[in-house]
């Protein structure tokens, strides 16, 4: 009985690992899941409409709603993404 449980556990773990590897290699599939976005950097590409800025501490900020040369008024909400671990869920506002 122990051998059957052990074989079944190894089988389930193998399926999980193969599925995880498949998701991590497939960019379109990986970028749909927040956990995958957090553990890989393949989803951090900047689109043509996004503005990439380097912070004073060397972090790359990707701004979604502002471009180089834009002027903003008081109360304007800047939205974007950043890599690293000092933020909540990879987003800042």
C-alpha cells in the first residue's frame, strides 16, 4: 500500500512540474497569471505606448499613462509597473 501511495504522489508531482514548466516557457500563457509574472521577467516588455524611466536608485519604472514631454496637473494619477520587491503586486499608483 505504501508503494502505491508513493508512486501516485510521484506521478502527481511529475504532472505538476511538467505543467509548470510548460506555462513558464509559454509567454502568452504565463503572462495571464499574476504568480507567473512575479517569478519571471518575460512579461516586463514595454509596449510602444509605455514610457520607460530609470529611477534614482536604478529601478526601471514603466509608466502606462504618461509620455516623455507630457505635462500634468496637480492630482494627476500616474500608473505603471516596476520590477523589484518594494511595491505591492508589481503596481504603483
